[in-house]
C-alpha cells in the first residue's frame, strides 16, 4: 500500500467526514504488538475501535533453529503466521497506524 503525507482537500474539514468516505475501503491496521490486520473498513466507534470484514491478520512468530556454535547463542528464524477472519474488531487503544492505499485516498477523499 502506497501511503504518503497527503492532506485532505478544503471541503473535507472533519476527521469524521474522512472516515465516513472511507467506509467500504481496504485498510491496513498496524497494532502495538506487531500484528497487521488488513480488511474492509465497516465502522468506527467513539473509542476508535475499528470494525473490519474479510480480514487477513499477519503476525511474526520466531522459531528456534538451534544453537550457534560460534557465538554460543540460540538462533531464531522469523516466520509469519497468517489467519483469515470474516470480521474483526480492532481495539482503538492498540492501534498504532491505519493505512489506506494512495489511489483509494485520491479517489474517495480528494
């Protein structure tokens, strides 16, 4: 997803207006524990909880690969686990960033 520093046009003055226009768009939510949830934006409540449908959640899991003889330490390899959900509620208190594709932003907001 291409995301840039784009400011909304003057006719979109409130964040609520922007979020309303983004309903039905694909968004990527980055959570404070490193998970990434990508899905179709359905709604946002007053606590900034996001409701998404057709969600793909990706999280990093480390797997033990053995011991490194040279450094006497354990070797871990990063792997990614993916799960698909029909709907998911992403708590606002755990959101770090919400991204929208640049072409979607330009089409719906500007």
